[in-house]
C-alpha cells in the first residue's frame, strides 16, 4: 500500500474523532448481544459433519450525530465465538462501519469519509456461509476506506454542479488482489429554468491500482438531452464515449472503448405509477434498460432491467460490511442507514444478498440484471417477494455466469412487543465453467420480543441447503438460536 493510500484511513479516523469531539449533541450507545446457537453442520461439509453449540458474547457500540453541517454514523461489534466441543474454532471477529459527511463551506464544499471492516465469502465455488459461526475456510476479512472532497453548487436556477475526487482502498486478509481506487467525477445538470428542455453533462474516471495485475481504467463521458413532450411524457436521448483500459481475453473482439448512444422515454402514468425505458448501443453491443414502479396505500410493485460493466473487487469500495442482524435476522444494533432507531423485529435485509454475489475477482464483466418485487402491507403484516435473473459476461475468459434467485418474507406484528418473521430464499447459479451448477435454499423462522425498553429476546430456527453437481459441495444444516440484546438508553 502506498503512503498516499495509508493516509486515507488515518484521515478518516481523524475526521471522525474531531467531528465527535466538537459535537454537543452526539450520542454514544453501548450494547451487548448474548446468544447460544446449535449447528448440526458447523463446517458445511458433505460428509463427516460436526455439530456443536456456540456461545457468543458480543459487545456493540454506536456513535451518531446529525446536525445541519455534520452527519456522523458509526457502528462497531466484537463477535466472540466459543464452541463447546471444537475449541480450536474459537475466534473473535470485528465489524465496523463509519461514515462522516461534513459541509465544510456552507452549501458549496463537502467532504465525505467512510471506513468499513467485516467478513465475507471469497469464492462461490466453496461452502457459502451466511455468518461467522460456520467455519468453512472460504471467508476473509475485508477492510475499505475512502475520502471524497467535492463541490456541490447551485448556479442560481440554471444548473447544478457536482465535481470531486475520491480516494479509496480495499484490503483482504487471504492473499487476494488488494486494490486502490482514484475516482474523478464532473456532473453539470440543468436547473428549474429549463423546465421543458433539460440537459446533463457527465464525466467519470475510475483508476484502479491492483497489487497483483495491471492497473485498470473505466472512463465515460455522456451528454443527456430531455424534452417534455407532454404533461406525462418526457423524451430522452444520450450520446457519449467509453474510454476504458483493462485486460480482455482473446474471445472478446469488441475492445474496451467506443462511442455510445441511447434513446428512451419517461412516462408518468399516474402520480404513483411511472415507467422509464431506453435502448441503445455501447462498445460491447446492444444495450437497454427499463424501470417500472407502482406505489399504492398497501401495495408496491417494481420491475427493472439494467446493463453495465463492472468488477467485483472494485464494488467493495464503500460497501457496508457491518452485520446489523444475526443469522436469524434479529437486530444486533437497532439502527438503520439513516441513523434512526428501528423496530427490533423489523424485516431483515435480503438474506441472499451475499450468497448471490460474484466471487471476489479483478476480472471485469458485463452485468445484465432483470429483477422485480412486490410488497403488501397491512396494519400488522408485511409480505414481500423479490426475484431476479443476472448474467455476467466475463471479459478475460469470455465465459458467462448465470444467477437466478428469489426471496420472500412475512413479517407479522403479533403485539406491540412481539414480532414473528418467516423468510426464505432460493439461488440457482450456473457457473462460468459451463458444467457446474448448484441451488442454495435458506429458510429462517424466528420470534423477537421486547422484554424491556432496552432488552430484546429472540428465538429462532434456520435451515441451509446446497444441492450441487460439484463433487463434495452438497451440504445441509439445521440451526437453532436463542439470544438477548441489551442497549444502553
């Protein structure tokens, strides 16, 4: 790691400490989670399964501040795992996510700082754990830090300017390809004065410096024009140029750079229903996108499709690795991304978000994702269902990975203090080897109860299964858990 990037973490920490030291309305909330979990397949093995009881005593700490010129949000957890029989598995895992946003010069100059530390799976070909209790040898510590100074300025009512530079770094503990990121952006968009004809000029450049392979560059310039054809319909057209530099394989004949264009429209069907769609071409071929949303008093619908070029290792910049829920969805720390207290029985994040991710790699791929979701809410019950299909066309091997999945949950507020949640997910992955394929099923059922104002109990059951044609990769696991979460108030 170069000295310039080492300073990113130091500056982030200094900025966080200074901001909290000067704050008069900052809040420090300590807590602890005590839990006992039974696993009948600790290592997620096909044969020779190990079952064990795991005791956890996990201190937590939350620091927040939200004022006009400064926002601070930080979460920390020390997860201590003690195995009744397999004491060699005993370990301590640290998770941290810290964010500071400062308005240095009022309504003009801003600085954002972010740092994360946590654990995640390395390869989708290995055993895919949903938490740190399973000992698989397929997980690694991941740390990231970034600093972004930028200008955000309204040029009266004519335009808005947003321009800045971002420095970031990602490090792994398992000999994976560490990387540093330098990102430049320049965005100039029309203001309210252009109510019938709007426009935008966008430029970004991502420079990714890898430890173990040649550096990569993603750069794009884009001009967007919009015309309000009627009260409900806006026509859109874009033109631009991709100027990229990254390794490709012999089967990729389109290169990495070229012009791009698209045409489309936005249709405001009703105040709560809208449709956006476009089609065009980029250097890697035909492309398109659409987004349909419908919101009602009790029901929400969404359907979308997108295409883009990305790389899994660069996606770690700024990713929140802090676990706000345990493996049954019970809240570790009752705080959402906006720094607000949340209900201890609130619906957990999508359970398959980690298991469906691409393996950690520095190989670029073209991502084509179709996804949809529906949510129905009553006074005491929330039902949700999400499904997706994603193709990943890798740019060195020329191979394609296909991932299809679905996630559903039922959240039932039994009483003011008690909530029951049932959730399940399914993932089908066709690997880029062309022959390997597996299905992963994950089911969770649990109840949370607010025993006192600052004390929440949880009891739950979980089932995890992988059905694979890869030799030795099948596994099943049953798990039972009981926990208490205390926070200081």
